[in-house]
C-alpha cells in the first residue's frame, strides 16, 4: 500500500499489540502493514489535502465511507457497512480558551483489523487512548477501542454537565444580590451551553444504542453491555432530563425577585413542540438542585 502522508496529515499511527500496548509506525511501516501484524490505528487530520488524497485513492475504503470521514458537518451516528462500522461521535471541547458547548467531532471507520479516526481539533479522549496504549493499559482489539473511547467521551461530558449543575446551584446566591441584567447574561450563557449539549447528547446516546443492534462478529456481547452502561450515563443529569425530545429549548427569565421578596422565580422553557417545562427556583430555601421540581411535560 503506497503512502504519501505528510507530517501534518496524521496525528498518530500505530499497531495494537494485543496486550494493551502498541507499536508506533512510520510511513514505510504503514505502507507494509498487514492485518496479521495487529490492529492498525490511524488518527488523521481530515482537513489536510494529503489525508483526503490518501483516503480516496490509497486506503481501499468505499467512496461513501471516505466522504463520511472527511465531512466537515457531522451528526453522531453509527452505520454498518459490510463487516465494518462507521461511527461519528462528539466530545466536549476542553481546549484552552474554548467553551464546552463548542463540540469536537470524531469520525471513525473500524473493522476487525483497523481503526481510522479523523478529526480537526485536539480531543482529550483521543490523547487518553494514546496514553493508555503507551502505558500498556489500552485496548487489545477494535471492539475494546470503541468501548474505551466512548467511555472517555461520555465521562468528560458528564464532568462538564456536573459543573453546569453546580453553576445552576450558584445562581441561587446570585438571585439575592445580582441585578436583573447581570443575571440575564449569566442565564443566557448557561442556556446556550445547555441547549448545545442537549442537541448533541440525544443523537450521541442513540448512536451508542445502535452499536447494540449491529451484527458485526467482532463486537461481542460484553462490548454491547459496556456500551449500554455508557449510554445510560448520559441520562442521569437533571439539566438533561428532556434530552430525548428532539427540539430546541428557549430559556427566558420572567421575573427576578428583589432580595427582600420571598417569591418564586419562574424560568419557562418554551419548546418548539407541544410541551414546555418549568423549573421553579426557590431563592431563599437551600441549594437550587435540591429545590428542582420534577420537569413536567405539558400536553
């Protein structure tokens, strides 16, 4: 297999050794790789022209798979092609200066013998995979790679959501002292981040669920059980309890009480469907998450 990848075209390439470690490859070794040498992992920069040329002309993948690996606009999904899987997932952007709602996408083609991932920006979950392999604590095959990467992506999403729930709790104190305009700004920022996360978490959870429905022989029952548990983790957060609704939520503040007023603030989340959810904030009665009323679906 002839290979003309430049240094800017790929981020990482190695062969899993089947014992939790890996062997790094250079371009000549990549060109001579055979499946009996171990599972190949290529992590590529999809925006680079040599990556695009190599995928389309040298990788041996079908055109539809190549175009999916090179697509700029993506949505989390899982599609089976023959004995392989096309997997698109997203991770929280934790790069310096970034905001969590700016999601980072990862596109993966995998079969029993190789894993090809493409991305544009740094993703900590991919860095985790490299570190695990270098420490000889990584996946031993393609199925374990997909499970562990999914776990890392969801863990970091969960941490970000936990931080958002803590921020919601802190709004209780701000209600007592902040001006309405100041609180509106904070709520608007939080609203945008939550909406973006919700918009991608539902399809992300659906994509993980579809892994359980695929019939490729190399993805076993134990792998499916682990993926189900990972997907369930996405449903355990209060601010995302309505994430299964395929709609955008518009959050607006109707009233902010003065400090001396022992009244309720109502945040009415109007949906572009046939339901709305109300979160009642008790500003003088403990932490806000302890005062969350059950999100109601109003028909």
